[in-house]
């Protein structure tokens, strides 16, 4: 199954992609180089760099002590995935219109009254500032959609009014038979990848370094990529009808994966030459931080993030030994249905956590750029204003979570989850709090810390802008005073020059007159001359 989602395609940078392709191409040829018992190249014509590469490959093959193939009597069924998205209140009309068009274009049998339920939900959201219960908008059928039918069979859509200005949508994706077959084929495979040469131009003809991931991590990444492909293709198609925050911004929406496990035997001791099984690690279901329900049927696994994993998802498994209730037509459907209430409680928390984490990363990057800008001799005023605007835009939804959802909400979620599925740590010696409680408490903490830090950062920008304004105003005052002095000086000079020009013109005219006319002119000024002599 070809992967097209941007998250998987961007897992490696350009250099890492080149190194991996180079490794895949060159390793089969390097393996043809013969080594003796002492791991020495038999031919003297082989360059040292190829000899070193051959020894590295042989060492990796010899050091393999485990396998990622599933043990006997183990069966893992991927049943469904709950995916959550965020819709701000200002997009409720787009949601109303888009949802109705979506259920119309992909009608599901036995679904009635979907349009009325959508209208009722959107109208109540616009008229209320209080959170509401979950509303079920019915199902859509993708079996006739050519581009996505190979991944998805049907989707059930639900929505809740999380707070006065926030809506959470939940999509329960029922994967297609084709996708299930691809998943089964992958988890049953024995992956033998993970090594790649790390080429460096300076030592290209001397030594090829190498990077290696364990086979279970490589397989787990491949499983993760397959799940992300399912989410991405589904959400991309739905996003055509109305905008959703995570999908629109190319972020991975949070999700809860639901599995059924059938395990009739466990092996704790291995023979001397027997490979140890790393299967559960390879499918993300082996961690000392996992949770287990008190009845023993349910387990919860939280995936690690960087540097190896990038999806925002948790896995919930149910033992197939659970009793099937007569009201359900199959055990698989019963397990998915029993997970619904748990997902309704936890997914909004995961949405808030993902948004807060993404916002904190943005704030950190903006802060670094801003501090570098402030340190310059002449900080750019307009650049700081733009950063301040971007910060306020990024914090808009975070402020909604902070101001509209109180601490009581998080405590209530933990309490309600215990009523639905009472999880406890599978290894209490490592942690004394369940993973579910950690997720809820961590979300509350990240929202508060990100909000407080962003406010301090905003104040730094505002103070800097204010100082730049004072500096700019002082510069303008000095420049204005200088321009005033220059203007007065120029005015005096202009008047003086004009007066001198007038006197010069009068003298020229005076001396052009004959003697009689000059005497007459002089006689006119005699009274003024007499007065001058009298006083001075």
C-alpha cells in the first residue's frame, strides 16, 4: 500500500532519504564481497571503504537475537479507530452546511433524520454558552468512493459542544477489508531493515558511517505509517466539506485505536539458539507505562513521540475472552461500542493537549527569533508588531481552553473514566498513577504553562515595542528641533539677502540719476538725518 500522507513522507529529511536509498541499492552488491573466518576480505583489490562496509553488514546480521514475527497462537485484530477534530464556534455554519452535504453524498443504509439532528445541534451550539452532551449524526458509507474505499468502509460521526466557543467532532472509522488485510500482512512480517549508511563528503572514500534502528522500532514505524495513512486519507476527504483545525493545518489529529487480542499462550523462557520475540514492541503494545483494567480484559498503551514515533494516538486492546452480550451482533462490534464512552471522555482532552503542545512549539520558535531580533543594534519595529500579532492569533484557541474550561472539568473526566474503564498501572513499581490520569493532568498542566509563558513573552514584546516607540519619538523630537532651527536660520538669511538686494537695487538706481535729481532726493532725507544727529 503506497503511502501518500505528508507525515510519513516527511519522517526522514532529504539526507536520510538519500542515505536509505543508497543503502538499499548498494547492500546487495556489498554482500557479494567474500570474507574469511577472521572477517578479512579475501581479495586485495577491494577498497578499504568497501571492506569496512562489508564488515559492518556482517556484524549486524550476526548480532540479530530477536524476531518481530508474531508468536504462535497470537492473533491481533484491528477493529476501529476513533479520530477527533476541533471546530471553532465561528465555523459552525460551515459545519452545518458541510455535514449535511457529506451525509447526502455518502448515504448509509438505515440512517434517517440526520439533517434534522445536524440542524438541531448547530442551532443549540449558537444559542448556548454552556457545554452540551454528545450528539450522533449517523453514519456515512465510503464503499462507493473510489479514492478511499480501499481504506474505509464506513464512518460514524459524533459531535459535542465542549465549551462556549469550541466544538469537538469524533469520527469512528470502520476500516475496509482491504486495509485490514494489509495490516494483517504487515504485523505478520519479519522486518529485517533498519540500517543505513551515513555518508559524509569529507570521508566518502575512506569510511561510511552507519545508523541502525532495532527491527521492532522499524516495524512499529511502518505500522504507525499505515494507521496515519488511514487517518489522513479519511480526514482529507471530509475536510473538503468543512474546515477542521488539525487537518487544515497539516497536523496529525489525535486518535484512539481499538484492537481485539487472542493470545492462548505465553513464552517466558527461550531455548539457547531461539530468537526472542519482540513482536509486541513492534506493534506498539509492550510498555512498562501501559495500563490494565481491573477486570483484566482491557489494556491501554500510550505511544512515545520523538525521536522514533510521530503519531498522536493511544491503543486500547480487549481480550477476546470477554463475554459477548446478546444485544450485539458480533464481539468486534461490542468491543468498539464499549470503547465509545471512554473515547468520548478522553478524546477532547487529547485535542486540547495536541493544540497546547503545538502552540508551545510555535511560541518557543517565535521567542527565539524575537530575542535574536531584540539583541540587534536596530530592532525592526514592524517585525516585532507582526510577531505580536502572530502570537495573539496562535493563542486565541488556547485562551478559550484556559478561560472556558476550569480545573473541575479535568477532575470530572478522570472520575467519569474510572466509572467506564477503571485502568491501573500494569507495573506499579515504575509509576503509581495510571496513564489516563497522567494524560489528563499533563493536559491541564501544559495549557496553564503554555498560557503563562506566552503571556510573559507577550509582555516582553510589548515592553520592547514601547521602548522602540520612546526611542523613535525622541529621535523625531530632536529631528524636529533641528529642522526648526534650520528653518529660522534660512528665513533670516533669506530676509537679509532680500534687504541687501533691495538696498543694492536702490543704490544703483540712485547713482543713475543726474545731479539735480540726486540733490532733490537727498533733501528728502535731511529731516531724518537731522533727527539722527540730534539723538545720537
